[in-house]
């Protein structure tokens, strides 16, 4: 009696917690509402199964617990019942998997008009690179990394000269424009994670990974690292500021290009040399 | 299912192979320390595993203290937190659960349940334990080496696992990898034993389809482990070479602390594939023995045959096979080719079907049973609740696109603790309460057992159920302190504190269990040979605890499956496997 009741209470408490607790995902700020929908669908299906199994178990414990003189039934198997249960389960699985795969297809199919934005992770800070007027990012190579060229950009690539480099500062994105986020790491694994965007992907030294999204509302969002990257993993933070296109362009105008940054460094170095002589 | 005719049952052929003489201990040392008796080795495995498990339990208290009350405890900093989670995870998954299920339960139960005198290679079996002990000691030593244990996370992902930004980069990681290599060597020696014993040393009449599901679970898990651990073995050797000799199996051109490193040309993703090719089957290496044990506990304590035995066996085998083609569902956001997602999401969700069948058959076994709410039965019920909960959240994480927002968050931590932490440990506890009387001849204390169950079950559920919602909120895992964010409300910290308090209470309840284990050894009620009225062979030994060689003069002969409970017309509500058929009983005899 008590055992059955407690089992039932566990299921009821779980459902009540799910419905009434204040802890739920943060309001979405990207086009991936479909992901939220798929999660909701999964909650409904799995929640129903969970409650059904626990309730049935509680019923069995209540109805069939040992009493003087009770004897269990003897029924080794019931092929028909087992097949129906398997088929029912398969239907439930397909109901979750099919929409999941459709949304995954969207997730991995980058629209042609998406703008490239590069995110570079390193222990323990974020840098960003946006294409300049030519709309293309220059190449990069970890072997080119030096204190003058911390992101390892290729100085001989004409496409890269006008790339906008944002080091250890906020990333700005225009609202409503699809973005292909190119992810690069120069040391260990990182993961560019903005909870409001729902999307995330690891960054791997030696290759470039990506995902795409369209920011759907303006605001300032936290960037966290979601792949363990060493001692200061939890402090590896940045921010993404999604704003109207006009403000975005105003911000972009103020940023330094790769050519300016490297040119300025050359000047600074030259001055230092003259001074010391 | 077809009942076999009586003359068939009686006509069990004589043994074709004569018995082999066992090694008999000559001194105290060879009887209790360097013993070749699987039962002693099982106890050695269990005690070692539980001892190192206590270390992991204490580490979990440290983690919960930090998460519940960040900044309060000055003796826990970011580095130590990472070291704690790494060691906690590795110990619990490999050195506790794997060793306890296969080395502990496997060694004790396989020979007894299949009607053998011992494992087929007793000497190798003994070596297996001593190499395992060495692995545990090397692992424990990492707490004392300069720099402390590795803080790379239990997944040990390179490049960070062997670079200087990670705690324990000097010695911790080297000892960890060495310990894993030793563990796998030790396990392989034991594992071969379990497999060959099940295949070759079954007594007369014990067909494969009459084996108790516990044996099926342990057997399948062992076969899987023998196929999966080599992947971890090579990954560990290669990572060790990368760390010590400067090879670059997993290391691309990269920068270490601002300097271009000497590495180049390797693939970090390759390590992840190798790790998870082991790591996913590992989940089922822990789960399948639990499935088997739970099946037998439910059947015995509900006095009812397991429902759908053949389906249960095939489900175990199917899960074992499928678990080798789902590994990359741990890597949906690793940066592997995105099209892998379609394949691995499909295979992963297909596994849900045989797994669900097992759950249905457990609850259908309860239906119209005669349910004795003994402590093992309570743990079995607790197992079903936590396993169903954790299994269902697996459908979130297995469905590739749903995994994207949830991966690397506390949702994942909650999921795998529920499904491969709490659920298997429920099976371990249930199994210990169930078989302790056979091992020691005495019952564990019932009142303490019930206290232990309720606190553990309710407490662990209170820790891990709400944890999913922190993950939904977006809280990443492996953070010692979430710090300032715009999306985590203050109330989430209160929830964290609540979970920590619950975790500490659950932890202390385990001390009650340990006390019960020791106290009952001396003061427990005398158990007799078969206190639960169970059918399987281990309860039919001439002595309790079983002597060396298990069966006295004559090996038992098996006439029926292990689930003849409440057979209509039989005098008692159970018919042991080795009871010859008589007219009345044979009616229910089952092939």
C-alpha cells in the first residue's frame, strides 16, 4: 500500500515539477524554434510512457502484493502482447525520430545567403573575425600564430586584409540575417555556446567546424564554453550583441581590419627599434 | 511455448567430458589471499571495488558542496573541482561498476548458476584480480603524485588532457592511462574466463535457453567488454605516447600557452571515436548485468516466472549488438561530419525498442504475481523507476537535433547518472541483499535495508530529477561555478543547494549499508540454504556458503528453466532447476 503510493507520488511529483517549476529554457533568440518543438514533443511522448509504466507498476504492487494464500499466475509468454507492445514502441520512436531528422537536415543545410562569421577559441578567451567589404574571409594556419598575429591569419592572402578582427571583445550580429558561424580553435577543444541560440558545436584545433542560425531578436547574450578546455573553462566568457542592421554597421565601421592591426604593429615595432638605438 | 515431453526431460545424456581436478588450497594464503576459487576472487573484487567506490563517493560530496555552495569552501578550487569530477567519473564507471558487476557478481554467480565447480581457468582468474588491484592502486596513487590526478574529465579528450592548461598534466594523466591499461589487461583475463565458463562448463541439462537471465546479462556484457575495451586500450597507449614520447596521434598543429607546440598532424576526433567505440558499449556493459539481476530479483520475489523469457534473451543480445553501432551519438556536436547524425540517431533510437521490451516484461512479471516487498524487490522497483526515467531522457539526447541544445549541459549529467549511475547501483544493492545470504550464510538486516533503500531511492531521485531542468536552463556541465550570467536565475542556486543536501544525505545512507554488511556478517539471522525459495542452481548447493568445488560429490543435473515459480499443481511455489520431473510438476516444466 505505502510502496504503491510512494511510487505513484514519484510520478506525480515529477509531472508537477515539470509543469510548475520555474526552471525552463531561456527565451529563444534564433530560428531554431523547431528544436524546442521537437523537445516538447519528446517530453509529451516520454512523459506519457513514464507515467504509464510507473502507474502500472504501482497498481501491480497494490493489487498483487503478498497475502496469505495468494499464488502467482503462471504465464511464460504472450507473443501477441509482446509484439503489440513492440510495435507501439516503434511507432512512438518514429514519431520522435522523424521530426528530429527533418530538423537536423535543416540544421546542417546552410542557406546560400548566410554570411560567414569566424569564432576563434583559445585558452581562455574568444576572438571573432568578420569578412570585410569583399564578403570573404582570408585563410589561416595555426603555424602562422605569433604575438603579432594571434589568430594565425595568412598575411599573403588578399581576401584576409580587410577582415575585421575582434579580439577579446563582444561580437555583434545583425538581427534577421542568416549567419554561418565558422568555428576554429588554436589550442584545445572549445565549444561556442549561446544558450538563447540553442545551437552549439565543438571547435577543434586543426579543422574548421560550423553551424548556422538566424538571430531573431535583439539583445545581449552570454557566450559560454561548453567543451571542457582546462582550468579556466568556466570563466571563458564573451557576449553576443544582436542589433538592428544600422547599429550593426555603425559598430562594424569602428572595428579594425587585419591590415590595420598588423600595419599598426609594424609601425609600433619600428618606433621601438628607433628609440632603442 | 511448447512444453517438452516427459521422456525428453528425463533423457539427459551422460557427460561426455570427465571432470578436471580443481586446484586445492594448501595454506591460509592460497585459500584466502592468492585464491583460485572464483567465490573468493568475487569477494576480493567486490571489496576492492567498493573501497575505491567510497573514494568516488567522497569526491561526489566535494563536488556537490562546491556546486551547492560555491565559494564557501576554500579547499575546493577550479582545478580540484576538475580533478574531482574526473576521478569520480572514472572510478564509478570502470573501477566500481564494471569491476563489481563482472569481477564481483560474475565470478560469484557464473560458476554457481551454470552448475560448474569453478571458472575454467582458475589461475588466470586469480591473476585477473591481482592486476585489477594493481590498476586500482596506480589510480589511487595519482592523488599523491606531484600536480595531483588529472582533471581532463573522465573522457580524457586530447589535446587538453595532455597539455599544460589542465591540472594533472605532469603525472596524473600518465598514471591514469597506465592504470586503464592495467585494468584492461586484468579484465581481459577475467573476461575470457567468464565467456568460456558459460560456453563450456555448463552442467548437464543446462542449455543456453535455460540459463538465468543474470548469466545472460553478465555473459553478453563480458563479450561486449572483450570487444570494446581494446578500443580504449589502443586509445590509452596512443595518448600515452603522445604525452611521453611526443608522437602526434591525436595532436594537430596547435598552440600551447601562447607557444607553437611540437605537435602536428594528428586528429583529436580520432580519440573521441576510439573512446566512444568503447564508451558506449561500456554503458551496456554496466546495464546488461543489471538487467539480468533485476529480472531474477523480480521473478524470485514476485514468485512468478519472468514474462517472455525468450524475448528477454534476444533483447539482451540485440542490445549488445546494436550498442556497437551507436557510439557517435556522444559526438553529435563534436564537429564530425554532420551527416553521421542521421545514421547514429536512427540506430540509437532503434535500441529503445528492445530496451522497452525489457521494461514491459519486468512490469508484466509483476502483474498477477505474488509480490513480496523484500529489500531486493524494493531495489528492483527503484531500478525500474530510475532506469525508465533515465532511458527516456536518452531519447532526447539520442535524437540528434534535440541533443544540440542539451549536450554538454547538466541535462546530460542528470541523464547518465539516472540511467547508468543510480539504476545500476540499485541493481548492485538489490543483488547484494539477495545473494549476501548465499555468500555469508546470514541475512542482511531488514530494517536497515529498508532504510537504506528509501533514503537512497528518494534521495537520489531528488538529486538527479531536478538536475535535468538546470540543463534545460542552459547550465553547462563541468563548471565549478556558473558565476554571473544573464540566463540563470537566482532560484537555480537554491535548487543546487537543495540537490547538494539531498546528495549528502544519500551519501551517508551508504554508511548505514556498509555497517549492515559488517554487522550482519556476525549478527545477521541464519539464512539457511535457500531463504528466498529460489529456483536457480546457486540456491541448491549442498553447503551454504558453498564449499570449494561448489557441489560436493555430484554435479547437479538441470531439468528445467530457472523460472518455475508458482507452477500450477506443484506443491511448493517454486521448483528448483535440478528437481527431476514428476507427473504433477512436469506439467509446468519449461524448456
